[in-house]
C-alpha cells in the first residue's frame, strides 16, 4: 500500500464513524490537557516551596533526627 492509499482508507474510516472519531479526539485532547496541567501544578508548587524556603533565610532551618 502506498502512503496515499493508506491516508485515503484512514479518511474513509473517519467519515464512516464520525462519533467514534470525535470521542477519540476528545479523549486525546483531555488526556494531553490533564498531563500538561499536572506538570504545571507540580512546577508551580515546587517554585512556591523554594521561594518560601529562600524567604526564611539560610540559617533558620534545623533538621534533627
């Protein structure tokens, strides 16, 4: 099969099942958005914690066993 015929078959399948194509696309978009959101929340909280520790100063943290 050539690339053109493969693309043609793929588009025919998408047109035959529009609901499935829409739901699949929606799932992919939601999944990518969730991953990006969680990564940004993690980065933001990390920066917030670093900022709080820097505000306290270098000699105020005491770690005891």
